[in-house]
C-alpha cells in the first residue's frame, strides 16, 4: 500500500513472526522495521516514516558521531543559544563518555543497551544523570530530524545509572543538604580573612572587599568576578546580579548568571564585626564606574585558578582558617554564602522566602533544606512540655 504517497509496504504477522513488518526504500536502499502487533500501530508508524521521507530527513545511515556533530553545531536553529559554559559541558560529556563508546555506530544500529552502557560508564550517580540528560536531549532532536529510527523514549526511557552506590544514613531531623551552624565561618573568621587578604594585596587593590561582599550579600564568586560598578545601587544598598564568569576551555568568559536568572540582593551598612561596608562599596563603585568591581591585578577577569592560588588560599592560611588532615581547607569560598544566608535568617530574622530570593536559590525549599531543617534544643523543648 501507499502511505502519504510513498511506497511503504506493511506485511502482516506470520506464525513465526508475531509482528507486522514495514518495508520501505530510502535512496534505493531497502529498509525493514517492526510495525507492532496491530494494524493500527503499524499504520501509525508507517505514517511517521512517510512524514520523515517527505521532509527528506531520513539520516539514519549516518554515524552517531555525525549526528552529534549536527546537534552540536552552533549555527543550527534552536529556541535559544547555548551559553558558553553549557556548550563546553556538552562537548566534554560527548567527548569523554558518548563518542568513544557509540560514536562509531550508525544511528539505525543504536539500541537501548548502547545507551545503558554509556550512562553506566559514569563514575557516580550524579555524573550518570548528567550523561543521561545530555543524551536525552540529543536523541529527541535526532528523532525529529530523521537520524533515529527508534523513538527516543524506547532508547532512553528506562535507562538509569546502575553502578555501585552507597546509601548513607543521616540523623533524624536533618537533611543531606543541611549545613550545621558550627560548620559555617563566624563573623570574626570573615573579618580575619578580609584583613589577611588585604595584607597580601598591593595598596588599592579591591579584591579584599570581595570577601565582605560575598559574606554579606551572598554573591557567588563567578558573579563577583563579573560584577561592575554600575551594577551597584549604593543609595539603596542593592547589588544587581546580571551575569557571571565561568571557565570555558580554561578561558574566563562572561555569560548569564546561574540558571539564567538575574536577581537583586542587599548588603548591610556595617558588618557584624564593625567594618563600614557601605562606605567601602560606595568608594569602590565610584572608582569602577562601568568597569569591573574586582578585576585581576593586570585587568580583566580573574581566572578561578589564579584567584584561589594567589588570593584565597594564601589569605585563608594567613587568617588561620582550619585545614583537614588531608590538607584540604575545611571552609571554602562558597561558605561565605552560608554566612550571608544564616546571618539574615537566624541573626536578623528574615523570612526564608526573602533570603531565597536574594541568594538566588531555585526554590525556598532549597533554603529551608540547607539552613532550616534542624534547630538546637529540640529535645529540651519537647521535654519541657511534659
């Protein structure tokens, strides 16, 4: 029979083959695929094949690597352009996990077991989920554009990382994301880091101020590296976060902030340690103008590697920040964000919703899970009720 004007044949099931068979030709080459048990299923699938043929989109003879090249192509039409960081992450996943395992296969040879093998090659559940997300997006695009004969849900729908995992118990009343208050730097620890970094820098270098801005406005390091003087409203003590710097192939590159969500956060006139933060920010923002608030010593963006090795780690050691037996710092730069959130939540009594908005958390639930899942004295309070 003809389907949508194309010579596509549907053969009925036989005693030895309980499924319909769909037979068609592409560029003179005979193709055969299963059509399912019912004639309706077979007709629906034949119509899908005809639509792909009509669009001249049957690309199933290409290799998986060629299909991925087309999907990665920055010039192909897409709803919104990939950020440099996202593009670099996709390239890494494809180069390290996908292409070595299945890049040589033709698209029409691709099977669920091949996808499972790729996902299981990841060393951790989180990395496996990342590989699965990238593959899922690629497969859906490939099916729409004729590279894949098999529907993406059949290829990846039931595929999940199946390596060895260790399930760790945590104490009742806490959450795996919870950060205990005694694991957050104190206000004195922040002040010591600020002073130590000032001692490492040349006179006039603004980098030490970044310590206080991170600790009392919650701006992430990548956002601080991209922050301009014009992003600061010194009259209202507001900071507008509109971009961040990430490393793309080792090069500091500005782009959209995390989650592509701009936000506004606040900072206090004076830190709990008595440092006049507002006055320092006013002076620096005026000097920076539309330029960077915290440029590298030679101008331009700090690279993350240089910032940590030349400023943060030496300053943390000079400030007496603790290290584990392995030599790793127990507090990281990111812990300064914990100072901000816990200070506003517990010291100043701000609502979780307001702190979540200023910190740039995806939901207020994340804020509560990190900072509000357990309060000291729960057993004492319950005991007092009896």
